[in-house]
């Protein structure tokens, strides 16, 4: 083939290829046109909405947490304005250098810097982060003068939870803390905690978390491609949390903590007529403000490792043998089963079961002689109650005492209350895999052995006795209030139950016996009646911590403190119209008449004479001691 022919063929191939390329381009253009038309016309509404959602976001707004007040409007928990130091990392040229210089101005510690850098590994650099909270006035002033040196670092005003009474009410009010990973798993995920940084951890703050926290709002904002806010479009304001009014009298609480100074123990005071808790003191206490923004490891270790256990709420968690404080209730069970109060029993200073050589000692080693139900309570004769418990038997004793609330939670509105223990045959078989022995019943007759009660239980059953059998669950909340309208939202309605006995006069007989404990010539608490302007009923108790072997005696002076007896007292006053029922437990305090009873007298005097002004008084209630 000639050279010209070959050129014609090559030209034709090129023309065909060029045509195919043009055709392909035309087809692709047609597809692209159809797709664009489809997206712009058919899918216009859908993609317009997606576009809006892409750059419009909802920023949560944190609500103001509700206040907590005592019965007299004293503030127990509120929110204070504090200055926090915040940084925006992408606006800081040299972060390490800036942090180093800031540490000299506002006293940053290495832990603050390390915590910030740990957060920055997972958060965008344009997002603001808190570097230091609660700056002092001096630190605020120093930084303000030097702020021009630190681009990207700003002071911001925030609300922070504050507890003005510190350790006085820590075990009641509790505290809030930053929401942890564990908290996030437990709280509702439907947006209830959007924008909320803190949650109630203990006490009332935890018990009424939903009422206190409020409802978060939100701000609809326009964001740019980098995630920064361009403008605010509209807002839905948050709803503040409810104000809680508690039954607590913070001045009585303060007096209780002062009376417990130097001891480990608890005091619980209840208004018998309403079930309202007037004081609930656990000593020693701690400062809840330390926990609001995260307590340091060193501070927490000091509290957690302390032998005095300041974080432990003894009033609802502490479980103690009630000792002789329950003798009046055992008498009520005996009376209800036909064992007369005036039946006499001889006390030689010891008691033995039939066909047994073991002697169960009375606290008075020389014995009380002939005693009846009245004198047995007044003089706290152990032998009388060894005998009565044995005659009743553990089944009737257990059933009778549980009717008053022994071994059961009171239902107080605080988290994790313990139930104590009212032991019996089935319990021992299940818990200890051992049978119930007659000696176990003997010990139960004086509130020893396996029996355990919390201070709030002791106060609760004492209030039932003061009410002649009317049982009202102890509670701290009186009502909630709308923070905007300042109108009550809801008030606590107390439910009452009657612990019925075969005859109502049984209550009067036991109460008269307990009156003699304080006002009788031989009463174990007669030492506290000096200058008393009212009548009260009470019962002392001394509970063993360790058993005393047969043939040996207890000597407090030669016994290490951790093995010494607990000191207890329960009582109520005035006798004819009770306004306060109280329990006092002093760990390793020794005799109930010498330690716990004077504390109870001091607090009852303070409440009746100073707070309620029921009687004219020249008595200095802060100096009442054992007579």
C-alpha cells in the first residue's frame, strides 16, 4: 500500500477515536446534567434541610441548681459567683510557655496543667477549656492587669455550689461533684443533663437530684466550617431547680456538733408529732466544699484513711448494739403477752439459765435485790430483763420488737440507710449456719449479742413511744418551692401507723418508768435533772464492744479505747406534750449516764428553752454537765 493510502487510514482512525471521545463526553455531561437537575429540583427540599442542619447547632444552657434551706430559711446550699480561668488553645501561639508564665500569676500546680493537656488530646483546639476554678480576688486582679500578655486566655464568671455551714450539715446536705463516666451511664440519656456539669453525689443533694437540678435550655446558633459560633438565632431558657425546705434546725445541728466535739458518735433528734428530723449529727464531719470541683488525692486520702472516719455518716450507716436503751420496749412486748409490770424478780447480781453454771452478770455486781418492771427500768437491772426475755422466748421477742421498727429501715429520705438487725432463729441459721441457743435470747434481753440498731432507728422508735404508739417515718424534706413564683410546689404529707397493744395503758406504764430514769431517786440518769424546768422520759445504755470472759471484770481505765463500751441515751420531752425525741450514741464513751445522757440534756434544753422558748430559763445550756 502506498504511503498516501496509509495516511488516509490513520486519519480515519483518529477521526473515529475523536468522535467516540466526544460521544463519551456528551453522555457523561448528560448524566451529570440529569443528576444535577435531580438534586436541585427533585431533592431540593431534603438537601436544603440537611444543609441547614449542617451549620445550625443547639448549644445547651445549664440551669441554676435549686437552693436548700433549713426550717427557718437559713441557707444550707446555694450557688455563688466565681471566676474561672478558661483558654482557647488555637489562639495561643506557644501553649507551654503561656502555661508556664500563668503558673506564676495564678498559682497553677502541675496537676492542673496535666489535666488540661489530657483533655486537649481528645477535644478540638478551638473549644474553650477550664484551666483553673475559683480564683481568689487577688488572683483575679493580678491576671486582669496582665491579661493583654495572654491571647486566648480569659476570665469567666460561673456559678458554683457552696455550703456555707461546711462540716455542720455535710452528712445531711451532702455535696455535688463533676459528672463522671459512671454517672453518665446511670443518668437518663434523653438530654436531661445536656450542659449540666455537676450531679448530687451524697445526702439530700443526691436524694433529691431530679428536683434540684432543673431543666436545661438551649441556644440555637449558626456555626462556620470550623465549628465556631457565628451568630445566635434563638434561645430557650433553662428552668431552675426547685428550692428545698428541710425540717432541719441548723442552730440545733450546730449545738449537736459542738456537744460531740472530741467524740466519734451521732445525735438524731426528731419531732415526734410530725416525724420531722430536727438534727442529724455525725462526728467528726468534713467540709463538702472540697468535693465540688474535685478533691485532690492527698486531701481525699487524709479523710478516707483517718481512723476517725469523718466521711462515714454514723447516724444512718453506723450499726451499734442498743444495750439497755431498748429495755422499755422489751417491757412493752412483755406486757402485751401478759407479763405484769409489777411482778417482782430477785437480782443477786447475776442470772443463770436452768441446768447451766454460766452466769450472766448484771452491771451492778452486788445486785439490785427485788425489782419490778418500774424499778428495773429506772435502775436498769439486767437480771430482770434476762429473765423476761427468757420467759418470752426469741420468737415473741423478735416479732414484738420488729413491730416498733427494730431491724428495719426507718425510711428516712437519705440514700443508703442501713437496716440494723433484729436477730432470730431463722436469721442465725441462714447467716451463721448455727442453731439459736438460749444464751442468745438472754443477751438479746439487754440489747446485746447480735442485735444492731442505727442512731436514726433509736430516735425513731423513741418517737413512737413518745406518741403512745403512733409511728411516723422520719423525714428531712418539708416542702419544695418554685424559685420564680416563690410558691410552694408540694409539701410532705406524713403517713401514720399505730403500733397497737392489747391495752393503751401499757405505754403509760413504761413511760412512767422511763420518767423515773431521770427524775427518780435511783434513776440511772438522775445526774442530769439538776435545774431541769420540764419533765422528760429517758433511758441510758452502755453497750459492750467486746465480750468479757467468765470470771473477769471490765475495767475501763485498763481497756484500750477501741475496746471500750459505747455510751447511749434515748429520751423525749416534755413528758406531757413531746416536742423532741432524741438518741445519742458515743463510740467507746463508756457509761451512758456519764457521757451520752448529759449531751441529750444539753440539746433538749437548747431546743426547748432557746429555740422554742417554751420555758423561762436562766440556765446556761452550754455548760450542763454530769451532776
